[in-house]
C-alpha cells in the first residue's frame, strides 16, 4: 500500500502563550498515519513550506523515519494556524495565514509520486481551495480520500458535488445538531454510492455508504486537553483499518481510538 498525503504543512501557534508546535492537516494526518498504518505500508507527504524559521519546526515533524518527505520550499511565510484552547479543551482556530500555500504547485517528481499512489489523502478548506483544485486535477489511479475540514462552518455543496466523481471517501467534522447537513450528505451517499464519514465529537461517528449506515460511540476520555488534530487522527485510524479490511464498523472504532488518545495531549499529535 502506497499512501500519499498532500496539502498543507505548517505550524500551530498557541496563544496567549505563543507556544509553537508542528501543524497543518496534511502533516498531522501523515504523522498519525505512520503510527497507525502497517510498517510495510509506504507513506509519502507532499507539501510546500516557506523559507522562514517556522519551516524548520514544521519540517522536522514529518522528515522522520518511515515517512518519505517531498516538501518544497519557496520564499515566503510558512502557514500558521493561531489557536486558543478553551477551558473544556475545545480548540478555537481564530486566525489562519496560508502563507506560501497561496502559490502552491506540484513539480514533476511529485506528479509521478501521485501517479503511482494507491491512496491519496488531501484536505479542503476555503483558504486552500487552490491547493485542492491542483491535487484533484493530478493524474492518478489511486483512491482519493478528502477531509472537508471546514464543512461545519462553510458547507460548500457546490464544490463537493463538482468533485464527488473523483472522490472515493469523504470525511466531515460536524455536530449532532447539523441535522440538515447530515441528511443531505446521506442522500448524496445514496445517489452517488460514495463512502462518507462524519465525526461528531463526543457523540461519536457515523458513516454512509450507499444505503448502508453505521454508527460508533466515542471512546470515553476523562480529561480532554486539546481537540486540535482529533479529526486528522480519526481519519488516519479509519483509513489504516479500512484499506486493509474494508470493514467500516471496525474502521470507525479504530479512528475513535486514535482520536481519543490525541485529545488527551496538547498539540495535534501526541509526542
């Protein structure tokens, strides 16, 4: 299995302490995937960083044994997510600077890596729609999984339906109160026969696969420290199980397990 994770890589700046940690959905997912997937599975990451000091923090986190790192650098600022943690451990992403992702590109070597992939994982949120467009336009025979990470606040069904023919697995982080969104995603899954995974925080997770529906409770956690990266962890756990067993129920449980571990630590990936 050759997994290629492509998209954003950057840093998380926790305020008001001004604490800097590695971040970016793609980088978070890749680090969690390396822990969750089989050691025989090949994992590659493709991204773009700036030439500033923050880039070193971001790069060190993914340029490690077991991850094939294909990250270009260009002049400019490494992407920064500013975060405040509320008393209940819930994250507040109050500011984001996409930096060099504004000029994201894929070079010829990276195009070949995508072409040879078995599974591609990429995120989409409104600040990096240009990145998503480039990734979904790349030539590949791989299955494609997408994290629609800001769908709760920006439910872009036009974009979803535009690309749904190319997407095999879609992840959404919602709440149990997003009833209309959930119903609409369920209908899309039935009509397009697509696998859609919805995480619901403390309410667990659910999936739609054509006419099939599965639900999984969240694992109990005594002390939630930081929910940053929980969705990335869930996706890594889910895919690590699903690509080998194709059992949705087991995969939901695996995703829940890794997400529960993650939210008990500060930062997107436990150290």
